[in-house]
C-alpha cells in the first residue's frame, strides 16, 4: 500500500468511526482504555497494551503495586511518550484514602511530566468481596478532588440517579460498571446503561451530547465491548478481560476491533426488532416455474 493510499484509508476510517473522544482536555482517537494489572509479567502487559491500540492506560498508584516481587517498576514497561497514564485509586475503601492516593498519583506523574498528572480514575469501594462502589464515599471524594483541580473519571454502579449526582459533582466522566470488577459477566443491565446515557447525554433530559460516559468493569470478551458501544457508550475501560485471557495478546487485538465495530454499529443505526420475518426480496414480480411447461 502506498503512503498516500494508507493515509487516505486511515482518514476514511476515522470519518466512519467518528473516532475522536474528548476526555479531560485531551482528544483521543482510541475509545478503549486498558489497565495494567493482573498480567503474568510486565513484558506480556507491554505487548498487550501495544496490541490494544489504546492511548490511555490506567495504573494503580498505591506504592506496593508499582514494583513487582523482582524489584522491577511497572513504569519501566510503559512508554510514557506514547501513553497517557490514568492513575486510579483501586483498593481504596474510604473517601479520605482515595483522595490521598489520587494526590500521590499526581505527584508521581508530575515528576514524570506525563499529561495524565491531573487525571484520576476514582474508585471508592464498599467491601472486598463484591468490590461494588460505596456511593457516599464516592461522591465525597469526587467533590473534594474536583475542588482540588483533578479531572475525575468516576467509577460507579449502573444506577442512573447516582450517575447524575456524580456528573453534578463535577466529574469529567461517569464510568458505570457493566458488572462487578473482574467478573467477566459483561453488561448485565443494558437498560440501566441506556437510562444513564439518556439522562447524561440527551438534551431533552437535561444532558449534554458531548459528556463522556465510559463503561467500566466486568468485560469478559469482545462481544461485551461491542454491546457497550452499540448502546452508545463513548468508550470502554477494561483490564481482566485481556490480562487473564488464555492469550492476552490475541484478546487485546480482539478488544481493539470490538471497540471499532461497536462504534460503527451504533453510528449506523440498527434495524428495529420484529416479531415476524421480513423478506429481503419482494414477492411481487416473482416468475413462477412449473416443471414440464
């Protein structure tokens, strides 16, 4: 393929995908955000990040998670010139702890001069068994971090009312869970995701079409990503679905294509579902053939 043809093809694909995602003051061409945890080793993670096509990767900034048992730093395996790091507050169970970890992440990324230094993926969890978000702690931490100048991408349940309250607290993006973290169950309640999208993005419901809603957690395979994107989500954040796949590299490729396929399908507009069949060809004008005549 010639250079000109390749550039033209890429431009056409970008037009088809309507691919630009405006998030936290940055414009992204990939709508897939991937995590860096749970991989068997850092080199596997590094290859999977590349295969995913993601521009933003999320990193748990608690100090014990940045270095493995061999003393290697996770950040040594992430190209800081290529990826925007989205620090997250994974493992925090109080608003105070989440705020402290978010500020620690900002300090680390300021030293690295990474553009994600004012970003945080906020998680305030309710318990260690379900890893469901604590709504009260989440709102408290969100308000404090917004006041402190953070671009808060806020993990929450798929409760539409909670999603509105998080947006009203100043979150840059609401990130409703498809299903519990790491469960691989996909989007369990698509109707709630539809309601969240309507309330946050439909002007008739007081929403803003440009407000980013990103489905986060529970993705197990590529079809889960497609479903989230076909509902109208602006993006998907996932980790375990790739990291714990039998072949993480192939799954990363699959997720990359799924995000694009789902976006294209959403923009295309699916046909309505019908109870009965609908013939592809008209019955009128059909020539009858009787053997022997």
